[in-house]
């Protein structure tokens, strides 16, 4: 299946949603290239970026599930390049 590279930017304003967010990210571990989290203690929020390589519908599903959590927002930036699936 064709894949795209994308970055999901996440802002966590409700720390009670962190456990569920991490559970969701674990479900998608196979398509996560890397993750960077920055706790912004002065403002009481966390800023997280997730780099992924997956089919577009998988990326959209991941971002949507995270964005529906209470006190969490997520936005996705996609690479314009589509990586073709290798022929077997």
C-alpha cells in the first residue's frame, strides 16, 4: 500500500488525557518514525510531534483519534511525495 510521510503536531492541555493518548500511539507504533515531547511547565501544557510513515487513511485515523481526546488538539502536515508500495 502506498504511504506518505507526515508530522502530527499535538498540544496537550489536559494531563488526564495523556494515558489514553499514549495507548493510542502504542497501537500505531509500527508506523511511527519518531516522537519528540516538550513539557512546557510554565504554561502547563505539553507539545508533542510525531513523525509517521503510513497510508494516508491510517495517518488521518491516528490524528483524528488523538484530536478527539479531552483537552488535546492535533494537526497534521503531509509530505507531498507518495511512496509507492514495493512490488512483490
